């Protein structure tokens, strides 16, 4: 693999962390963006770790060129300071498989945690399906905020979307394609640490007809709004349809992550019952599988991304085995499937409560 960073210290430290796992070998290092492109052409590495902030060409510029010329799994390294969190979200949208926060030093207290996280990301990247999820088409500019927020209606139906590795790229292919009058609230769990989910929300909000924001504890659950679970907190739903509210919980991580999808799917289906749609997208592990099973047991609908378009098929595979699905679809059909599922729920609701 190739390690790219303009800091000699960081190149050495990352190389040592990588090679502590016998599954990986560092074939070379690069000190800048142009050097990275030269080394990729010369060494043809299977994996690349790529610094976000570099001279001459930054990480985003290098990533874009790599993905157009010679696509391969890339894990971004970020200091998560200043605007780097926003750039990291953009890198994931452009095709980076994952990102890892840099260690703060050779004897930092977080070094063991960074090593574990880096190796997890590299193993996922090594198995990633880059061909399955092409770069989403550029979305049209979202309507003016005032126009999008003119109507406020408490949600009678809810859509819960769960994703992990490869999720930001998938979400950019889904959320901007949802109509402004969807007829349901949309809640998203993307496995990300604090500091990054706000940038993801802003990016999706800029592209989408539906307003998108980080979830706030105590907020009413509104139709035709998208709420992103903030990093570091589980997102829950409390209260019945038409009067539900969002709750944030600092309870222990589940499946090693917080936010996790299972608590949200469980609480949303407890509150909304058959008026719930669960959507499981690309990601490592099995988060969301048990929650989706509960959604279906309570009469809700389940949509799962197919193997061919998932960057990592772990979460979809586990969900399908545990819960089954009403639809298993490629990424390009997920938005349409959500719209159809919500329309189906609305039709059932209308038939159950006919107008006098």
C-alpha cells in the first residue's frame, strides 16, 4: 500500500501502525499530491492512505484524479480541525472508502485506539466494492430554504435509513432524490464520530429538496424533514405518530458505535408501528439487522441495498438474513423505493381512516 502525508513524522508513524498487521505491507510513501500520483502510477498499490491537507494538490484533488484515472480503495487521514471535517465528508462522497483521525503523537493516549480504527478501515477498504456504486450524478441546486420550510406538519409516518462504510456516498445518491412532499419524516444513522455528522447534514441540505439538519434533543418529528443522528449520541423516537419527538441518548455504544441504528429502528417502530420504513445501506458489521427485524414484526416495511452496489455488504447481508425485506434494490433505486413505500403506507392509512 501507499502512505501519503506531507509530514515525515506522520508518514513514519502511519507506516508503523499499518505494518503492525501482517496483512499489510507499505510499498512506498509520498510527500505531496503530485508525488502521490507519481507513486500510484509507479507502484500500483492495492490501497492508499491519503492526507486531506497537503501542499500543491490537496487530498480531495488527488482523490478525484485517482478515481477518474485508476480507482482503488482510499482511506483518508484527517486532523479533524478547522474545515477538515467538511473536506472529509466531501472525500467520502467522492469515493474514499473511510476516514481515520490522525494520532496526536507517538506516545499519545489515543494511539492504540487509532491503530485499531486504522486497521479496521484498511481491512474494510481491502474488501470494498468500488465498481458497484458509481459517483452520484450532480444534484440540482436545492430550492431556497424559505420555500422548503414553508409548511410544518407533525409526522404520521417515519423512514429510518442506516449506513456505515460507504454511507455518505450512498446518501448523496438518495436524499437529494427524495421529493419535497415525501409525506414522512426521515431519520438517518451514519456511523461517524462527533464533529463530522454536522458537515454531512450541511452537505445533504445544500443538495436536497428536503431540509436536512442534525437531530436536536426534544425537537418535534416533522414530516418532510431529514434529521441526522449526531456523532456521539444514539438517536431515539419518543411518542405516538403526530406527537413524536426526537431524543438523544448517551447510553453505551452498541456494536462499537454511537450512534447505532438498532436503537433508532426499535424506538421508531415502537412509536409508529406499521407506519415505519426501515432502510439498510452499505456498511461493516450487523448494526440494523435486529432493528429491521423488529420493524417488520410490527408491520413496517424494509428496503435493503443490494450486494452489487454496496461498497461493503456487511450490514445489508446481516439485515437480509435476520429480517428479510420487502425490496432489495440497487443504490439507484433506493430513493424511488422509499417514495413508493411511503405512498403505500399513506394509502393504507387513507383506507383505514376514510373521509366522511
